[in-house]
C-alpha cells in the first residue's frame, strides 16, 4: 500500500440512553440524619451522588447496608455512577470508605431508607432514571 491508501475501521457500541427525572440530579439536603425514606418511582435502580459533612468515622446506612467512612476531613462525596469516593481536601484516599461486599450504594425501585451516624450533614442527588 502506498501512503495515499485508505483504511477503515468499524466499532460497535452498546449505549443505554437514560433520561433523568427533573431535579433529581441536584443535591438536596436530608434534614433527618437519623433516616428518611426516598422513593424511587422509576423502574431502574438509581446511582446517586451522596455528600456527607463531618470528620472522623461515620456510618451511612442505605436500606440494610452500612457504608463506613473513616478518616474523613470535612466533606466526603460518594459518586456511585463514577465509582469514586473522595474528599475535596484529601482527594481519593485509600481506605476512606469501606462498603459491604465492595459495592457502592444504589437506590432500587420503591422505598429506600437512608440515614447517617456521626455526621453533621447529608445531601443526596438521587438521580432517578429510566431508559429511553
């Protein structure tokens, strides 16, 4: 082949287009730190963004699982969709979070309990979604 020959490549992607419920991608304050019920009216589990205010050791309860945060320094984010847990001041810190079965917390369809122990505040962007 000479330098002017053309070549082609093909690729196949499997993308799932989601539509997010209006307002569900915005963080909203959870006033009852000892627990509230968030209702997922969609037919898919949600992959929330969770913002926790506090330092030291804290326990986030989602449904029947406790997600432990240890060594926090002010604010901790749990970004389920991107599979990262980080602190704006510390970045990604190994050992900052311990999750049951190494799984991030999701919110399946129906009622979901969420609460936090040892924290000063909690905000959640539930990211309710459906396939389009």
